[in-house]
C-alpha cells in the first residue's frame, strides 16, 4: 500500500475537523437543513480518510 503524502493526509484531516465543527455549530443552533448538509460533509470526509487508511472514528 502506497502511503499518502503528508500534505494530502493533513488536508483530509483538516477537512474532517472542519466538517465536524460545522456539524457542531448546526447542532447548537438546531438548524436541521444545515445539520443534514454537515452530516453529509462529515460522511464524505470520513470516507476520504478511510480511503487512505485512517479511521477517524477509532482515532479518538
């Protein structure tokens, strides 16, 4: 398995953190449409990280 570049890994991790932050903000203000969108972004970010061998759910 080829290791991802450090820059790509860091970018994907930053996208995941941003998506989780957006979800937390939407949850705080109870904005359902924004929450649905943020959940989708989190799912995409998780999938991208898993594609390079990182499971952000287990990393905590």
